[in-house]
C-alpha cells in the first residue's frame, strides 16, 4: 500500500512545485517591473547629467547618451569654487543639520515610543491616534504653523530652524512603538527587579534591542532632512545648505546651466543612496515587525 500511495503524493507535490515556479516567476516579473519604474527617475537624472549640450535639449529626449561627457560636473565644480561663500561652508551646514536633526529625532522618538508601547496611562490611545493622524500630512501643509512657531521661539535664521521641525516627525515614533511592542515584558520586568530606573531601562535595555528600528528611522529621517531642508526659515547665506546653493546656481541661468543642475542633483542623491544600501537589511526587518502584535 505504501508503495502505491507515496508515488502519487510525490507526483502531486511535483505539480504543486510547477505551479509555485510559475507564480514565483510572475511575482518576480512584477517586482522587476516596479523596481524599474521606481529607478527610472534616478537613471534619467544620471543620463541627463552625462549628455553634452546638443543632446540635452533634443526633442523627443533620448533615454541613452551618444557621446557621454563630464563637462557639466566640471562646470559645476567651477561655479562652486567661484561662489562668494565657500562651498565647504554649505557642505558643513548640510551635514551638521542633517546629522543633528536625525540623532535628536531618533532619541526623542525612542524615548516617546517606549512608554506608549510598554506603559498604560490615561490618554495613551488618544496620543497614539494623534500620532497616526500626523502621518497623513506632508510638510507643505504644516509649513505655515511651523513658520509661526519657529518665529515665536526666536529660532528664525538659526540652525534650530532646520533641526527643531524634524525632531517631532510621526513616522519614526510609529515605527519604534511597533517594534518595541515585540520586546517581551519579562525582559523589562527583570531590569526593574534588578533596580534599573526607567531611564536606564530605556537606554540600556530597549534601545540596544531595537537596533534595526533605530537604524531604519535613522535612514528615513536622514533622507527626509537631506532632501527637505527649507530655505524659507533661514535667509543668512552663511547658514544655507548645499541644496539651496545648487538651486541658486541653476536658477541664475536655467537654460545654460540645466546640465549643471542635473549634475548637482546626482551629487545630492549619492549620500542617501549610500546610507540606504549599507542599512537596507534593517529596513526590511523593521517593516516586517511593524504590523505584528504580540
């Protein structure tokens, strides 16, 4: 009986495997198609930055380069060297503001997510609902109240005008709360039994065990600040960032400097892409745990 039954089961399993391969192939095809669609703007920006001037303004535009050149990058470097404020100053401002805003956001998001995830207090659900509501609004919608608050606090035209609005972003708090909920309560209770305070528990127990979430929030916030620094809150040229400096270079003669503008866009894309590539594994792990409940 066994010799008759098992061959049939093996044949059936083989048919299921064939169906699985077709399904997997279809899913992979869709993912490749979606990936190509999302990567196309990056590819097109790089291609445009390598085109000579006679190819840059062709219509319809080509999706490839006949005679690639680096003249736009050379021109961009020359324009940077001739600015009355050294380009190194813009670069320092950008790096300082981006890293400071990202680090402050990670710390405050983690400290706020810990009690929301592991403590019960009146109004907790309401606060979390407000945080979720904040995910629905983009920065352009909240710019006017942000400007008024920064002005009332006397932070206009300072580094804090860049840093302060980025500290209270909702996405990082949401991701950290969802990840902290996966930590076993017994781990935190053991720390309290050993006499650890809430501060010590947060920084010595919680933060080391949510490293993937911390790195994921770091990536997201770094990219958001790097690409979203507003020039309306700071008008002192000594405090402006690289993005604003490149926009000023392109805007001074938009037609003649379109290639230089594309080259500047490529340079601005490099740091976020590098950081994401180095930490992408943590992003996948965090997103896997973000929707789970204990």
